[in-house]
C-alpha cells in the first residue's frame, strides 16, 4: 500500500486561526467525500494562535491530483487568500510502510518491524 500524506502550516499574522478554520468548514467537510480522501484535518495551533495546521491523507497520487485539480481546492485557496494568509509550508510524503506506534502489549515503539 502506498499512501500520500500532506502536512504543514499556514499563518495568518494578527488573525485568529480558530475562526479561520471554523469559517472553512463548508470547504473542509465535503472534501472527505472525494475519492481517496482518508483524512483532511485543519486545526488551529493552541499556542501560536495565528497558525493553522493541515494534515491530509490520500489513498493514491491520482486521488490527490484530482483534489488539487478540483473546485474545493480552488475555493479553499481563494478563501485562505481572502482570510489574509501571510505564509505557508505544506509538504507531501509518499508512505510505503505504516505501523502502529503501540505494540500488542501497549508499549510505544519507534522502530519498524
């Protein structure tokens, strides 16, 4: 299984990131119905109140590309610009191995087995 994850941050200097995320729910919620969307999470940082964290997971590269080519992505980009985005860094990762952090006995493990 190969999945694609995206995670990163978007800044809105001098703005309330929580309000910005709440204002985007009309764009976030329907993204979950797109083909291959596993996770599409936007959340305000509790310490850096001007920062939004983004986490996405897609089943296939083609699913992510369809999202990036679609109207929800374009509408979100417009919304973020209108909300006063001042900076961002969001990266994509190709995941070829995924395992739980906690083993069968409930202990956290960093190593892959």
